[in-house]
C-alpha cells in the first residue's frame, strides 16, 4: 500500500463538464474559453481549451502565486489531435503541421495554463486511467510535503472524440453508453485548518488517506484504516457493482456521463451538494490496483 499522510486542504474549485451529443459531437468551447482566458492563443487543440477553461474558472479573478505548482492528470490527454496526426501520417502519408505535432505532447496544455495564469514553478503531467486525479494529488502531496511548493493547482482533464462508438471501445464500455468530457480543477495547500486571511482563501474541504492499493485485500485494509462508518463512496458510475470491500456503503452518484476524469467532477459536485458525510472516492486503473482518497468537507 502506498499511503500519503499529509492533510491537503482544498481552497477553490472550478470546472467545465458536458455530455457529448451522439449526433453533433462535442459542443464548441469558443465562448467559454473567451470568458476566462486572459490570452488569445492560436492553434490550440480542444484538450488545451478544456484545460484553460477549467483552470481559469478555478482561480477566478485572483491569480495564484507564481511559484504555485501545476499538476495535470488525464487518461488520453490530447486525444482528438493525436488521432488526427496519426491519420495524416499513416492513412494520408503526409507530415502533420508543427502545431498539431507539438500538441500531441501530453504536457503541452500545461505550458498554456502556466502562461495564461503567470505560473513559473513545477509543471507536471501524469496519466493513470480513471485514477489520474489521484496520481496528480499524490505528486502534489510529495512536493508540498517537501516544501518544493506552497500551493498546488491540480486539474484532471479528458476530452471525448468522434465517432462515439470508437471512444466507447477505448473506455471499454458498451457502445450505447452516454459519454461526457470534463476539466476539473482544485487549488490545494497543506493543512491549514479553516482559517481565512488576506492571502489565504477559505477552506472548502480536506483530502486525506491518498493511497494506491495493490489488490482487493489492500483495499479492504484501507477501508478499515480510513474508517468507513458514516461515509459515502464514489466509484465510476458505469460500473454497476462495487468491489467487495465497499459493499454495504451508501453510494454517491453525481449523475455524470462516462469519461475518465469523472472523479474530479464527482468531487466538485459533492462539495456543491447538501451532503455533509465524508466521501470516499475510489477508482481502478486497469492493472488490478485501486486508488483512493477521503474527502471531508468543512461545515
């Protein structure tokens, strides 16, 4: 079991989420991007647009300190652009445009987010299937605990691509599954309680017991260690059954369509709900491991 001990405090959240229309495909992001983005970037792809919208809504009018660490998680990163580049190279036998090729790099969106928000510190990308948010939180926790950063801006972003039947196969879900896409962001610091000062935003919740669990037995041990009494549990909503270790716990359903960044969307929607119980958020990663975190909101 990999267990991170720091108590992380969520200071702000912001996101963008939409269900993808099977006939029309993903809706345009032009207006949402113009409303929050401080710069007008040219030749950026949809994935980068999603990252800019979510991060812009998270920080609002108050830019974070320049040394804030930036951590982005995603299962597929720039999916539609990467597909386009491969189609040009393999099917068309042509060399892709430089901007398209550069945007296939998983950390290219981090460059644009950092530039838009004036960040100059850590800038990392990580991928772990449906548990990419946990991976990003773990990286941030390490840097916060080591004193490498004082605050972290953490995002989990996943786009959808057409045709949806092919994307369902990528997600290993039935072809008729309702699909979504989202960009979900959090500013996080080490535990500082629920205080508010001139330069510290009021705390929304704490995150504890960040863990990577090797198997079902380790998951059961984690649930016992965390203390599941009086909690709810979030598990990817397309999975009808919970693992045995979670059986009997009331399940929180955020009403989201299927996409790999849904854990971030569920976390933000839980914070905006009337629920007061702690929430356990867990997801598998395709390698028979489980990844989890406990959220306790301030009342």
